[in-house]
C-alpha cells in the first residue's frame, strides 16, 4: 500500500492552523471537501507537477479546481507562513537547524543608507 501524502503527524501540525469553515445551509449546496483530502490533492499536484485539471478523481481529493481554491484560500489566510513558523520553532528547539549553511539574500534586506 502506498504511503499517504498527508501523514497523521503532518495533519496534526496543519489542522490547528486552518480556520473553521461554514457548513452549507439547509437550502442545499455541495458538501465541502474535507481539508485533509484537499491537502492531499494539493501535495499530489505539487509533487507530480501535473496540471490542476488532471488531478485523478480516483484519489478522492476532489477536483483540481477545488484543491487550487483551497490552496489560494489558505495562502491568503497565512496558513503556510504559520506552518513555517511552527516548524522552525520546533527545529530550533531541538537544535536541528544547521546555521553554517544559511545564506542571506540581499534582495530581501533593505540596506542602510548613510547621508
């Protein structure tokens, strides 16, 4: 059996960072795709490099467009920045970051101007 794209360990880190979503009203609407399934679809697309519209339906990850929208929504909500901060904090706490290989990109840091 294939290894799942979203392990329990990864999901336990990401799930608390996601904002709660609204359930469809009593008048109907399509049920919302489970966040974990959407994340699996996003990871599959990013790992395989296939176009969003070619996401295999057999994976039960919804459509490629659904996954793309969820990725967009999570990006605008800052989920990935929060996840990066959580992971860096854990790595720093465990002293697992090798700072000897770190580099600073000067295009991202404003230089000090002297008059």
